[in-house]
């Protein structure tokens, strides 16, 4: 999946944490994209089996979509935390984590999580 698709899934997950129901207009507002762009992206994510959009326009995840969204969100949170622990200011850390989260391999990310967990235990 392309980075843009991952960003949509992550945005929908984050919006869902603060709202019961998420619609395309909420995604537009959060991401700052046009309705047309969001509609195209959501249609593709639906076609690819990541989302369900009901007749009222409410967006829900398929199991596959939720799993991927949570994976991306976890990467964002962990990488942000690491960068802040290293002394990077929060704004820069969050911005950099957002870029890194889409490119880092599962193997490398798992190693980072393991290292952090070991350091917290000590």
C-alpha cells in the first residue's frame, strides 16, 4: 500500500478515537484535502478491502483495515516517543515519525520495540 493510503487509514483511526462515527467530511477537515480527493481515496480503500462505507456515508474498518491502521498508528506513537526521548522537540519528532513510519521495515521496527522494552525493564 502507498503512503497516502496508510495516512488515510491512520487518520480514520485517530478520528474514530474522538468521534463515534467518522465520515468523509471529517477526513477532509483533518487532512486538509478536497472532498473529491478524499472520495477517490476512500473508494480505493473500500475496493481494496480496507474499509466499509455505509449508505449514510459512515466509515468503518474491515478487520484487515483496522489491523493495518493500528500497525501504522503504533509505529507513529513509538517512533515519536523515541525521538522525543532522544531530545528532539515534540513537533519535529511527530513530523519525522510520520515520515519514517511508512518506510521502516517490520524487522527493524520490531527490533526497536524490543530494545526499548529491554531498556524500560532495567
